[in-house]
C-alpha cells in the first residue's frame, strides 16, 4: 500500500503542463498532419525527463511522466486500439450544468476552444490492443527519467469506462459488450505498466455520472458495469499496485448537477484498486470529507483526496492544505491518506486553466502542507 506509517506522502493526478513546442506537434499528429516522428519522440523523452525533475525538485514523493506524450488522457487510446479506423467523428455534447446558464455556456465554449480541436471517434469495429510499442516507449521514457527505483512512480491509463464515454459505441450490440471488449483489450497496457514496476492509475471520471446518468445529480444506472469492467481488466494485478481517479469534470463551472460522492462510494469501493483519488479542494466538493464520518473506508483501501484545486491560479496556503489532510486522517487513519490534487493540470494539452509557473508553486504548497500535517498527526 502506498500510504505511510511515518508521514503524509504527496502525489498528483497525472497530467502536467507540456512545453508549448511539444503541444503543437502533438496536435499536428492527432490531426493527421505530417510530423517528424523521431524528432517528436525525442521531444517527448526530454519533456518527461524535465517533468520528473521538476516534480522531484518541488519535493513530490510519488511522481509520473506528466502524460507528456498524450494529447489527452482519454483520446490517446484511438492510436493504440483497433475499431476507430473509420474516424467517425463524434461532436462534443454540451454539459448539462452549462445548459442551465445559456450565456455562460457560449462564453465558456469560446474559452475552451482549443480542447474542441481534439477529435473523438466512434467505435465502428472490433476493439483490439495494438499499442504495445507505444506503451513500451512510455515506460522506457519514464524509467530513464526516474532511474532504477520505481516504487514511488505511477503511470496513468484510461479506464474502459472513460474510453467508452469519449469514444461511443457504434459497433457492439450493447454497452456491456463494448465495455467487456475494452477491458480485455486494455488489459495489455495495464499489465505492462505494472510489470515495469510502476503503480497503475486508472482514470475513471465516468464513474461520477459523466457517463450519462438518466437523472442529473444521480449515479449512472450502468455504474456497476463500469466497475466490473475495471475488475475484469485488472484481474491479474495486485490491488496494492493500483489506484484510481474520480472527478466530476476538470473545469471551472457551475457543477451544481454533480452526483454526491456518498452516492457512488459503495459501488466504487467494489473496484479492485487500493488507492482512491478524488476531488476534495474545489468549492463543490471540499465539504465531502465529512462523508467519512458515516462511511467506513474498507481495510484494504487508502485515499488520495485533492487538496489543490486544479482550476484556479490561487496558490493554496500550506496551513489550509494541512487542515484538509488532517480532517481525512482523523476519519480514515493517518497512514491511509496521501495528499493529491483534484485532477490533472494538463487534462487536454495546450488548454491549461492554471499557468505552468503556478502549477509547481501550488504543488510546493501541498508538499509544505503535508509536512505540517505530518507534524500535527505524528507529533
């Protein structure tokens, strides 16, 4: 288990700001424009090395590659899976919480124009994994950056459910069949990451109801199917070598239709990963630490609550970070809390909400806050 008996450890959610020149090439690649592939891979390798250095310089305990080689956390898979070759484009649907405020929805769409450039493709054929070379390259880049020790290193991968959310099914007879095919296909990537010695983080924002709950603010009817797909895909992996991330959409917006954490926890606790990362710092979800007054964390789980808001350029005060961590520690046990961020700081390449210079200042505040919490909790 990644928790610690000696103090609060620190990590983040996965994506970090990419260099501007790398962003331009990543977008060119996904658009199908000609790119110098060897030069691109050199750029990615250098960006991973620099990202790991920055994470360690600021004092993070558990680091990753910053997702430098991915244009987004959920659409990269169309380059690693069959079934999307028709490039049947799927337009982005409007958010229900934005629809309640039409003038805001128009204003926000203009703000987020760059993320709309990332194409989403429907599944129009059988899914199979063909990304062995790409995941091996990711692993090699990260191993080169971190050195021989991989115990405090994680790597992210899209869950079956979030792939189905971003790349909807137009081929399989049912959502269940599509999720089953995705879980079997992605198993190769998940096992490769763990076999390399890294902790696997499964990104699972679909579990919060983003998968299309029939009633906004209520959990999705197919939540159990999505958890079952995670468990099927990871059946050969030690739960302690995995963590999963939940979020309600990494954007600054109303969020008044977000399903409460309490409603989905019973289902989420059925998933095999030992670590649970979730939003705990933004104004819509910070109060949910109190859920653990009445909900018992299973003995084989630990939590990674967000103590940094990833949509604002405010730098959290270390004492606030400490207060947030101590609240969780008093409820689930100090050794089962790891400090984290609400979501990624670069969910979609090139459309950051937090300036890159401030990202690392925020992370530094988290590290300092974890040290304050450690002194309070361990004496």
